[in-house]
C-alpha cells in the first residue's frame, strides 16, 4: 500500500501531534501509537501497488513549481462505519484544484488507486482518532471540539508513504519521498 499525502507546516503538525498525545494520555485513543513515526496529513491518493521509482520521479517533476497554500480546519467529523474522528479543512478552490490536478497528472496509475480518494469521492481529512467504540468516539469528539477551535495552517510539503510492515494494531509506514512546496 502507498499513500500520497499533503503535509503541514511545523506548527500545525505539532498541534495535531499534541492532540494525539493528549487523547492517549486521557485514555481515549491510541492513534499516536498505531503508526510508527506517523505525521499528520491529508491523503491525496492511495494505491495497492505502485512502481514507486517511476512515481517518485514524476512527483519530483510535477511538484517542482507547486506553491504551498493555506488550509483552515473548522470541522471535526467522523466516518460512521469506521469509528474514526477527523479534522477536516474547508474545501477551497485551491485545495480542490491541488487534489484534482494531482489525479489528472497521475491518472496512468489509477488502475491501482483507491476510489475513495479520487475527485468526486474525496473527503479531505486529518485523522485524530480511530477504532473507537461509541463512548470513546463521543469522548474524543468533545475533547477535540473543546481543545481545537478554528485552526489555520499551511500545506507545505507532499510525500509518498509506503506500508512497510503491519503487526496487529501497529504499522510501519515510513515517508519514502517528500518534496517541499515553494
């Protein structure tokens, strides 16, 4: 499995990591422990299989002149069938174009793509907690609503994550490529 992700500025990334840690400290969610060295992100695309060397070369070229852009998180939501709580950005034209342009450029890889991340299906989100029972989902929701409020940040980097190993509830999914945006 591979994920193409949009990564945030240091301050936004740290804020979300702090929430992950606080949810663990409050015995609500252990998401912070589920992905070794995980970074907060918005997933742009996901693939079962990938010619990663070719994909990385194309990412390097495609994102060479891309500029960073602002995001405003003002929604806390859930995926009902997955018991996942997430922070969702306001869908701006800039974010929509960034996502759509990615998929247009990389459409030759679409046979292995997860359809949930394609244009028209995509729900941009940054996971805060997952695998929650109903009570835990409620606690996580109230904690995050009280803790976060309106959050402004920037998408400053794109990356490619590869699932290296999964052992029970823990996985290693390192960032194997990243490119800073201008």
